């Protein structure tokens, strides 16, 4: 910190602490706002770390990438714990201000989709929730069209195994399609961990991320059911039913499926 810069200046605390603007006098609304904002901040950090991990993996520097990926897992764990704070808000507390939210929902979180896209869960149907030309839309399109962390990992796997380029170089934005060739390659890594130690480590770091992401999703669904039951979501989906379907989304499918065959 340079001389004359205060703690508050450096951290932009006046702006940060002025950004919580509950619209009602309801006690729990501040908690609701802060929980969303802190999750968005953690998502920002996770996206930053995944970007750094991707550059390392792409250059073949797997060991430095592990550090970034381990940090993402810890961030995800903190995000999951956050649901326990939210669960102290009862359905009655939430109903006091829910009608104010209109059609807004975490469903429209641009950073959440960027996180999915960067990991490898590419689904362009979410673009339409963001206005064409807006900053969010541009950020989403960039993440959708760029190689994912899984693409970068598969490029490294292809240095050791015969994997068609089409596995990790698809048309921009195209979703990843799991294949037996890729599964066989990961299987070989897990069958000889000594020989393929760095790829094996990478695969375990990746499954840590998928696991932690799914745990976050799980706890979200559970907390949502606890607070609104089976009501429709403010974002327009059927609510809990929709969120349960998202539990099948996997960023690194073959790293899961190989386990059955091992
Ligand atoms: C009372 C608290 C909450 C309730 C009742 C709730 C409810 C829901 C529901 C019903 C959906 C499905 C979309 C819709 O129709 O709205 C959803 C999606 C989502 N929510 Fe929440 N939520 C809550 C808190 C949070 C918080 C604190 C976050 C943190 C950012 C969050 C992030 C998300 C995300 C990212 C999605 C999209 C999930 C996906 O499409 O995979 N939610 N939420």
C-alpha cells in the first residue's frame, strides 16, 4: 500500500459497502443481498484462477496449474458452506420480500455461466438471457467460444495418446461430446499412475472441481426446497425440478465414467 492510501481507499470500501441496497425494511433482505454478492465475488476469483490454470495447462506446465485448481476447490467449499447461512432464513422470512424480486434470479448470473463455460459445460441457450452487445453478453460469448479447461487438459492427454483433434478443437461454442477414445486414454492413465503421474494428478484436480461444483448445486437445491418448497422460481423455471436436472451436468465426463471400467 503506498503512503497516504488508507485501508478503505485501497479496498474501495465506500463503494463496496454502499452496494447493499435492500428495498424493504425486512430484516432478512440484507442477508439475501450479501449472500448473492459474496458468491459473485468468489465466482470472480474462481474465474481468475481457472484462467491462470488454463494458461499453465495449455503450456504443458501442469504442476503450477495444480495450485490454482486446488485454490478453486477451496473457494467452492466456502461457497457451499454459505448455504448454511442462507438456511437460517425461514420460508416466512423470505416471503416477506420475495415478490419484490420480480423475474430476477441467480439463473441470470453471467459469472456462473462463465464458470460453467470455462470448465467445459457449454450451452449457448443461456446467452439469450443477456442483451446482445452488453458487457455480460460479450464476457459470456468469449468464454463460450474459447477452449475450456477440459479442452486444454485433453490437448495434454493427446501428447501421450492417440486422440483425434476434434475432441479438443470443436467449432466455437459447440458442446463437448464424451467419447470412448478419450475415456480409454484416461483409463490408461489410471491403470499406470506411475508412468502418467502428472496427467493422473491433473485428472484428480479436475474431478475435485466437478465434485465441489455438484456439491454446491446439491446444497442449493436442498436450501431452495427448504425455503420455497416446490414453488416456481422467480427466473421462470419450475424451481426445484429444474435445479435437480442440473445435477447431471459434468464438466469432465470421462474422468467420472472411467471409474466404472477400472
Ligand atoms: C432464497 C434463496 C434462493 C432461492 C429461493 C433460490 C432459488 C432458485 C431457483 C428456483 C432457481 C431456478 C431458476 C429460477 O426459476 O429462478 C435458481 C437458480 C440459480 N440460483 Fe438460486 N436461489 C436462492 C439463492 C441463491 C443464491 C444466494 C445464489 C448465489 C449466487 C444463487 C444462485 C443461483 C444460480 C447460479 C442459479 C442457476 C443454476 C443453474 O441454472 O444451474 N441462488 N435459484
